[in-house]
C-alpha cells in the first residue's frame, strides 16, 4: 500500500536557524497538508496546499512558515527562524478527492 | 471555525470489555468524521470514518455512531484487546472549501488491562 513518507525522522536545530521538513505525498493525491503535534497534545492543522498554492492556513502558520512543492513529488515545510515553541512532531498528510487523509510517520523537531 | 471536544481524556478497561469515546463538534457544516488511532511515536492511522448521511457504521469490533442533531459522534470498541491500547483522536471536516482540513479532538488515552 502506498504511504506518505517524511524525512528526516528527527531534526535537532539551534534556535534561530532555518529548518526544512520534507514530505513525499502519495503519488496520485492532489491535496497536501501539514499538521503539528506538540508532545502530549492534539494534532493541529497548519496549512493545506492544492493546485500549487496554499488553500487554507491556520493562525499558527505565520510569516516564519512557508510551504513549497518544488517538483512533482516533494512537499516541503520551511521554518525560517525557529523558536523553542516550534518543537513538536510535524505530520504531512495527503488525500485524493473525497478520500480520507493519509498521514506520514512525522518528523520530530527539537529546537535547542 | 470548527471546535471538537473529546471525552474522556483517559480510559482504562479490562480486556474483553467495551470502550466508548465521545466527541462533539460545533460547526453544523461538517459532514465527515474520521477516527484515528495513534500508537506512541507513530503516525495517526485511520480506523473508521462516517459521513453525515449515515447514522452508524461498523467494522468488525469497531463502530461509530453520529447524531447530527446533537452534533456528537462516538467510537465504540467491543471485546477490547491489549493491542487496542493507544491514543484515539476524533476529527471533523467541513463539507465545503477546497482545503477541507481536519479539526481534531484532544485525544483519549485508552489502556486495555490484561
């Protein structure tokens, strides 16, 4: 069964540094998402992407965040200047039209 | 926007007993309600979902019920097994909009005691 894949599985970064989280959605999916889960808390929506542009974003997704689909397979989340409170598990998800979202295994981001 | 409340936050049951987790949602425009199981350090995995045109759906030991009028939906797990132990999240998704992102509940830590 095809899966959403995310790299790296764990990223440790100094506060203030830029970080890029990578995702390869399932190949025939059209809608892409990033979610965040702070340790012990619920999964929170960050941003959705469709037709090569952002379709929705939450209050969390401020100017420090950006997303890109640089080629036909990758979907990236960039955090420009990381803060301690950005430490969380970041999940990528994708779906086909009218189908459930499939999640990747996540990237654990630790900001020191 | 949508707000999803989930109860209880923790639930312990004896193996073989049933477990029920309840969620309420605020946006009457939501029409899709999935349930995800998340084991420690792993991805949320879809276990069952229901659309607003259906009141109940069952898949082996798992069932979900939906009351649109009251805006609540529940997960029922029968004959629980130790491997059912995990965090369970409910979610709601709006009917319209291109993004149709999920709004999650706060999660229920289910522990099945052998």
